[in-house]
C-alpha cells in the first residue's frame, strides 16, 4: 500500500468508533423534537427573514436590522436551502456537522500538541463528546459550535508539525476572519492569548519573535479585513441606528459594567460566575476523581520554584474571599470581585508557567487561563460563551491522565479514584425516577415538569442503573466508559424531557395559527413580552409582529429573553384594539382562568407559563372588565386533553 494511502487509512481508523457513535446520538437528539426556543427559533427566524425578503447583506428579525449577530451562519443555512428547500432539517444537520468537525479538530490538535503521547489524541474526542453541557447546547442552531471550529482551526495553524515549524499565517488569518463573521469581535478573545504568549510555548516563536508577532498581526488584520468587507456595506445598508449598534453598542454592552450596560444587553453576571459554572460545564468529568487528582499533579511538579508557594497562597486567599462573598451575598464595593478573580487566576497562571511543562501543556495553560480571566471580567456572561474552550479543557485533562499513568502508577490504577461517585449519582437518579410516579400520585411531587415526565420515568431509571453498573466496573477502559455513560446519560435525560416536557416549548400550533391569520390579512401583536422571532420561521410569517406594552411604564416580563430588554415603544393594547378590532393578539399568563378557556382562540403551555391567542376586541374588553361577545368557535387547546386544563379554577 502506498504510504499516502496508508496514512489516510490510519486517519480514518482513528475516527472509529467515537465519531459514528457521537454522530448517531447527536442526530437522534436533535431530531427528537423541533427547534428549541429561543436559541434555535431565533436563528431560524433571522435566516428566514433574510431569505424571504432578499436581505442577503443585513440580518433582520421581526422587520428590523439585527445587529447582535453577523451573517456567516445564516449564509450557510441559505446555501442548504438553495439545494434542499426551506426546512429546519438542513440547519439541524448542519449543527451536527459542525459538532463532528469540532471533535475531529480537537483530536488533531491534541496529536499535534502531544506527539509522544498518542493516547491523548484518542481520549480528547471521547471526553469532549461525553460533556453533558456541550452535547445539549450542541443541539441548538446557534453560533458557538461553528465558532469552536474556527477557534480550534486557528490555534491548530499556530502549532508546529514534524515538517513545518512556522505557523500557516494566511490560513490563520482566514480562520480568524471566519470566526469574526460567525460571532463578531469576541473571536479575538478565543485566539489572541496563544498568539500573544507564543514565546512561552512555541520554540519557533521564541527564536523568531519579530516574525511571529509581525505575521501574527498581519493574520489578525486579514481577519478584520474579511469582517469589514461585510460590515462596512452592511452598516450603510442597515441605516444609522443599525450601524451604531453594529460597530459600537452591541459589543460594548457585553463588556462594560453599570446601568448603561444593562440597557444594552441582559446577560450581566458576577465576576466569579464562570468559576462557579466550571463543574457543570465539565460534567461528568468533574465527578471523575482521577481527573481531579491528575490535573494539579501534572501542572505543579516538584521541585517547585520558590515563587510557586506565594502565588498559590495568594490564589487560595482570593478563592476563599470569593467563596465568602458569594455564599453570604455580601454587598462589596464595585471592582472588588473583579480584583479577586484577577488575584486568583493571574497567580495560578504565573505559578504554572514557572513549572517545567512540555510545550503542549504550556499552550493549553496560555490559552485557557487568560481567556477565562477575560471572560470573567466581561460583564455579559452565558455558559455557551466559553464553549470553544471546552475542547482545550478536555485536552488538558487527557494529558494530565496520561502524565498520571507515566509517573504515578498506583494513583493511575487505584479504584478509589475511579468513576464510582458518578455511579452512585446514577443509582440515586434511577431511584428518584423509579419513585417519581408514586410521588406524583400521592401529591408529594407537584412540579409540572415532574408530573409530565412521571409516566416515562421508570423506563429511564433502568438506563441509569445500567450506566451506574458500567461506571463501577474496574480495570481498563475507564475513560471510554465515562465518556459513553456521559453521552448516553445525557441522551436519556434529553429523551425523557422530550417525551414529558417538550410540549411546553413546542410553538408549532401557535405559529401555524399565526400563519393562517397573516394569510387572511390580520395584523398580529405580541403583548407584554419581548418577541424573539419564535413564531416567524415555523409560521413562515412575512410581516413583523407588533410589540405591545401592557401599559405605560410596564416592567419587562420575568421570562423575557430579548436581546434588548428595554420596554418597546409602540401601541398599548387598547390602542391596537381600536385600530385593528379583528387583529390577533398573543398574550402570556402564569395561570389560566375560566374566561381564558372560554374566550381565547388558542391556548398552549409556554415554558413555565401559558400562551394565549385572542382577537384584539375580546382581550381588550376582558382587561377593561367588560363582557365580550360569545366566541363563534371553541378554544383550541394544545396538547389536547392536557391534565393542567382540568384543574383551572
């Protein structure tokens, strides 16, 4: 066999069996229910409006230019629609494809960083696909998984190969540009630190600093040139307000603090939020005791440098202070949490880089810790913002396990450091699922989700018993058993939720009703809650939905997840009813009344509350205390015969 053919066959064998397994599970999960509001439905709404109205340059949502996102993902969706037609099948398949590419790139990057430890490259995709959060969010039609592809690809361009030490600068610039067109300037935060700290981990960068930073800057400029090639004409096409938000406020709102930031975006959280979220983001690996022991043993190798102990003391004191402030909810001066996070992460970074670590570990540390610090200091925080770093995190864990096997044989094989805590958790969850129907029947468990999932719970209890037994097994293959259990367990939870609770998120009945109303020429209004496009694609709506205020100065709805949480200017309900008495109004309520069941055109669950569709005259009369005319048709209720309708008082 020619050497090139042999190499290709080796690469293909390296994908077995983790890539087919992950692909099958991901496809099963993403097609088990419809697109998820608000994440997936909002993306589809923007893609649909661009497609339906020919807005190929400027994204639109509900008839307005959408400055919060850049268009590369929408263009990719459009490319599939040109070939396959307008459905939600292609966007969902596209998301699974992105996830598969991310796993492959993570494996390739691991093999590049740890050439003498091939096990790390084999373990990395297994651990990454077993992460619960990454798998579940990877089923959303969103931007972060595609962004992770560009981030991993860009960092891969910076790493040396056996044949070439100098980075591939032009490809680095193109991938940075693709990332900028996927999520905007935040792409830089994911890749800038491996570039800035290059001499700390890359021998070629250390010997050729001027060339490294010069061509690195040119690569970044190439990426920005790609972004500006779209942004400048789009800014002029979208108008003054769109241009202002595109170039300034929508990014600044996720960075700056204070009241002004809250008027620009609604994801402001404490500086220590990501530190608290780390165990959840890395679950189930955080329940693997061997990984928890391996990472510090790998990063802090004796004999320690004299500066390591003081740095660790400073980091420990900062961590303790954050723990006290967070648990006691202390009101501390502005800037103190950010300072403490800096005093935690920066000394850790310094202490680790003072260790005699191999280049691969040094790159991961130079990438992950500074990025975590910057994202912690930024005001806006969401768990999926750091999704591109999860590949690097599991790479670090895999390398630490490999190091443990080489230098601490007893710890690497000791059963006490295995996956038994996860097994116990699986057995506890199985016991709860088995008892759930009885707890619901006795009235001791009244949560709506639990009641809805109770009929299916015992079937899934068996799954978690089997997974628990699998995690208790000793011997070889512990990492793969962990990853397999994480993947199957996450799929099982997703399936149980789909069977029992998906109707709370399935807006298809509402969207179809609104589509028929629009086809009849009726105007549509959304009352009291910010509209995120959740009905536009499923209903194939062509016109904007009017956003109504409950009244002058009404506060935002608690479940409003609009990109701009400010109260929308526009008509009140009474004004809309006077102008459009036959118009359609969508309203939301936390509890139903008999009048709702009697007069509404359609009712369905909506998250933890209810969604109702009315004609404008009827709901306006009810809100004013008047009795409206008797409806001509009975109220449509979805799901039919749902038990919650029978307990309305």
